[in-house]
């Protein structure tokens, strides 16, 4: 029951965070989340920062350049965007660390089934990525140079992309045969 309540609280928080456009409110909300996180604060901050840095940097720089070319103000929007995205990411990591998501969606069997499929895919991809990383390390005596690292990343990305397409077809067919899609 606690997990269901936390899921509802999480969904309401996401709705609020995406609806409110006040930087002070978002900052206060983030500060509240930081206080709630307790001992996990530094691990959650690190995960959140690593997760959003590329997205936020790319979007922020693009928006700043666009506004500079149009001679428009950009600072308030960039601050709002970055605080909102970081707060939502931190909230999600905090939520996942505090509840059992499978118990939270246990009231709806279809959703629980979809979550199980998604979670098994995540675990499979994580294991595959770890296997790829270990195979790269075992085949090289020294640290890979930039070209080798880029080649590795592009090949792994290609593998995961193809695997995702294959898996989505198979899962879609399996779900259709079990009555998930009523045509």
C-alpha cells in the first residue's frame, strides 16, 4: 500500500513539476528532495548529474545560440529548464531507490506484465554491455585509444539498436497473441 501511495505521489509531483514555471518553487522542491534523500544524497546527485549533463548542455547551448542570433533574453529559460530537468531526474532516482516498483503497480496486472518485460530487457542489455566492456578489456593490453573507443561504442550502439528492433517485433507479436492489442 505504501508503494502505491508513493507511486501516486510521484506521478502528482511530476505533474506539478512540469506545470509550474517558477524557478523559486522548483528550487524549493529540489531542496526538499535533497533533504528527504538522507544518506543517499551524494549517490543520487551523482546519478542525476551524469544522466542530465549531456542533454542539458546540448539543449542549453543550442537555445543560447538561437537567442543570441535573435537578440532575445535566454537566461531565465535556461535556468528554468535546467532546474526542472535536474529536479525531475533526481525525483525519479529517489523514487526508484525508495520503493518496489513491482508492488506499486501490482493493482494492474497488465501494467505489471509490461513492467516485467521492460525490466527484463534492461537487465539483458546491462549484462550485454558489461560483457562487451569486459571483452574489450580482455583483448587489449593497454587502454584503448580514442579511435578504438569510438569504434567500440559505435559497434555496441549498432548491436543494441538492431537488438531493440528485433526484440520489439518479438514482444509485440507475443503481446498481440495474448490479446494486448485489440484490432
